[in-house]
C-alpha cells in the first residue's frame, strides 16, 4: 500500500530516537540524515527534501526540545507538523461560485483517472445534496463519452454529451446553459487528455477555460508516477492556473513522492485523494491526516504484524467474531489479556495504535504478572451468567466476588471498568481494521 517504504523507514528512525532519554544535537542530525534519505527514496523532490530537513532541524535542535522530557517524541511531533505543512497545512476545500452553478474543469494526462474521478466527484457532491452535471468534453478518446455515461447511470447523475463531432468548447458552453436551465449547481467538465502535454491540448483547454470561466481547474495526476506527476502539475499550472490537484491511485504502492512534493513545487493544494477504482473511493485531502498516516500507520502495521506472529490465528478470528457480535465475555477478556501480554508491555502497544490515547482509562491499564493473577481470581469468582452479562454486576455481586477472590471491591470495580474500556478499544480497533483487516489491506 501507499507510503509503505517511507513509513517503515521513518518508523525506524523515530523508534531509535524515542528510546533515548536525552537527545543530543548529533542524534538529531543523524536522524535527519536518515529522514532525508527516506524522503529521497520515496521519490520526494530533491529541493523539497532539502528545505524540509532544514526546517525540521532548525526547530528540533532548539533548546526546548533538548530540555523536554520526551525529546524523541518532540522531534516526531515536529516532523509531523512540518509534513502537514508540506502538504498544505489545512484542508483546501472546493470553491463555490457566488452564483450557481460552480464550474469545475477536470484536466490531466490520459490514464491519470480523469473520467473516473469526475464520476467520483459527482458522487461526493451528491452525498452533500448537490445536483452535479457531468459533461463529456473528451471527444478524442474513443470510449471516454460512453465511460462517463456509464458512471453517470451508476450514480444517477445526468451526463451532458453532444457526441464527438462538436467542439469541446461548444460542448462546454452548451453544458453550462443546460445546467442553468435544469438547476444543476455543479458542472464537472471531463476534458480530453493526451499521453504527453502538447500545444494543441493546452490551446483547447485554454479556450474552454476562456469560455466557461471555471471556479476550479483540478488537475488529476496519478500518484504512482511520482516525480513525473509533479512535473506534469508544474507544466499544467504554468499554462492554465490550476486551483487544485487530485491525486489518484493512492491505493497502489506509490512511494508517496507526488503527495509530498506537489504542493511545495507548484503551490497548488491537493484537494482530493482517490484510493481505489470504486465510485466511492474519493476523499477530501486532509494534510494532517495524511501526515499522521505516513508517520503512524507503520506502528499500526508493525503491531498487526507482531500480532500475526504471536496470536493464534483461529483463536483471533473467533475472538474477532465475538467482538463483532458483542459476545465478548469475561472469559474471553482473560484470554485476551494473556494474548496481549505476549505481545509486549501494554503501554507500548497502546502507543502504536493511532487514537488509542484518547480512550479514557486505558493509560492506567498495566498488565503485570501479579495483576493478571488477581484478574484471573476475580473472573473465576464470577458466575457463568455474570461473565456473560457483566451489566448485572451490582454492588452485592461485586462484594461477593471480591470476598471470593481475596481482592477488594475497588479491585473488582477497576477490573469491570477495564473490561468496559477494553470492549470500547476492541470496537474502535475492529472498526479501524474493517471487515477484511486494516484499511487498504495488509501486504
Ligand atoms: P483518464 O484517461 O484520465 O480519463 O483515466 P480513467 O478515468 O479512464 O482511468 C484510467 C484507469 O485508472 C482506469 O482503469 C481506472 O479504473 C483507474 N483508476 C482511476 N483512479 C484510480 C484510483 O484511485 N485507484 C486505482 N486503483 N485505479 C484508478
């Protein structure tokens, strides 16, 4: 999946740093050398890498970092923030015309995913109750008009087409009129692409631009093509004044260079990311989420890998089924705790899970041998029914269990709370993993 190499490289660098109580300037320099290599290997533009490293270094060797309690974490945080900045800082939203319809011109090279993305964008707009009109202005690629019509049918969005004998400029002009008459508040024009940028293509795009005066000119680029995508973006931008970029095929094993360089090189924000061939696979691009994904997913992946190595697959599948069906009981809890214990210290595991620090109560959940013995005693003092339905554990039952297990009511209460928290965590974990494992699949 996307960014895999980059993520694991960065993860290695940071786990070294995180392990240190004190971080010297030399440590930061060493880490930055490795980050620099990782970014270059991920096909990030050379100049972008240079500027990025300089910025991170400047902040990281400052006094505050050196003096902080967790200098390694502070460096990771700085990298996270700078990565976010690199990709545009905050989400760049789609423009909206003061007077509808908002006109969006989709441009790009052939095969980048322009037609598919036009359909996906229409779908996304429909979801927020808009009425987009798709316009088939690619009259050169033989199947383009039909492809757009099929997409339109699939999502029940109107497609404006005039065949392949009318000029794209005329099609665009008529489409705009059609949208006004039919109450379409967005017009998405799928223009023609070429295998390479050429004069004729640019001339035609400029004419369409001149005619429809679009609110958005979105360049669709294939993230898999790395620096080529960035160069294409630069050329288009010089001639057409793009308003945004759509990165497609982020579901593939792109090294990530395009995502990380395109904003810095062209000044154009990435507005959307496409992560699959399905019509629903277009998402607004959030730089901050992408940055933490680049930095954090590695942790997630390593946790899953670790789990796969340690945990009995059949048992895990059974456990997962139980969690999904809300059949997770105290017996399972006990077993799960033992399994988790095999993975390593729980606080470290939780650190690997993005968002887990937000689940209240988990911070205090330390698993050590002694406590596990206590947990076991408490669970064994419960009746079958209590194990299955913890919600019936009222005060008198808790008191009985405490007495039976040689623990205190406070211990019992704590365990029940942990159980609840664990259930919450499992729920969060399983929704994150999706029905078929981690989002995007694990390679
Ligand atoms: P166009 O020539 O730019 O209009 O490109 P198309 O829309 O025809 O897309 C070219 C190919 O890329 C098609 O096979 C699409 O299914 C595929 N494609 C487009 N976007 C994505 C994406 O985000 N992920 C994947 N895996 N494939 C995509």
